[in-house]
């Protein structure tokens, strides 16, 4: 039995990645990091799914989402992590197996838009909507739609970047982790 298959490894690895994800989310107090850090935190949780299993990844996501909700004061970053960035890396690859490819992308965009609209509605009730749309006055009544369109373009880029990040993790980082812990590469 390899070290990776032991329950103690699974618990330790999940704990480390959950803690790393949560600590990363604490840095979301830096204003420009409201969207970047939730995305990075979700990738940390994805490594659990890749190293162990999707079930353990979902458990780590649930734990980190709960911890973030309780201790991270940046509500907007919390909501985007809980509603999208925390679990999307876990469901990205299974979603890509759906054929035809166009249906796969339609489902991805549906998941993204449902999550973003839900999180945005919650944020707009908690915060002042004018505060959220600050700097978009030149678009007038179309500001929400411009923001939504830009978010969809950003999602497409994020989705494509995840492919490279997953590849890089599996090619360079995972073998080093496995070598250190005595598991198969």
C-alpha cells in the first residue's frame, strides 16, 4: 500500500490544501485581489481532487467554503469563491467529457452565469449597487450588461488557462510531490 492511498495522507493533504485555500482568501482584503485569490484558492482545492479523488476535493471545498464564510471579511470574494471559483475546477474536466463540445461549453457558461448572477444579486443587496458599478458611469444603463459581458470573456480566458495550469501541475509539480511522499509518479 502506497503512502498516497492511506487515510492519514488523504486527511493531511486535504487539511493542508484547505488551510492554504483559506489563508489565501484572507489576502482578498487587498482590493485588486477580489477575483484573483478566489480563483487561485479553487485551484488549490482542485489539487486534492487530482491527487486523491473528486469526493475528497468536494470535501475540501466544503470545508474551505465554510471557513472562508466564517473568517474572511471580504464578502464579495467569499461569495465568488463559494458560488463559483471554489468548485469550478473540480467540475471542469467532467463537464468537458460531455459531447458535443458545443453542449459542453454551453453547460459551462450556464454554470458560470447562474453562479455569477446569484453572487452578484447577493452582493448588490449587501453592498450599494452604485458602489459596485463605480467607474462604469460612461456606460449608463448598460453598465451591468457591459460588466456581465466582460465577466463572460474573463471566464472563457480562465477556463482556457485552467487547462494549462492542470497540465503544468500534472507534468511538473505532481511528480515531485509523489516522489517526496513515496507514491507512484
